[in-house]
């Protein structure tokens, strides 16, 4: 994904905002913002259901489908 475009900066009160070109719009009304070496990175904020749906697509299958394989707990005398 090497798309590039120029976005317009403007002031909104005491904040600075970025007007994104149409092809770079995000769904929703929030984004994560973080500094990276060369500038600032904007990433969509995923709701929990969407996040889990994406994690399911990563693969690996469900965790511990057949239960946990653990040794039996040794019996101990309590309050001798």
C-alpha cells in the first residue's frame, strides 16, 4: 500500500486538525494517534467485536479446545 496524497492542515480552536482526502477516510469518529520516527501515525480504533473478528482471521485456531494438559495436584495435609 504505497498510496500517497497531500492532506490539508487547519486550526480548530486551539487544536490542529487534518482534512484527509476522500480515499483515506476512516470509519467511525476516533483514531489512535502515535508518534513514529518520521512523523505521526493515525490508526483506526476498532471496536471489540471487530478486533476479535480480525484475530480469528489470523489463524492458529481456538486455544485449548481439548482443555489443559496439567499434572494432578498433590494432596496435602492442612493444619497439622
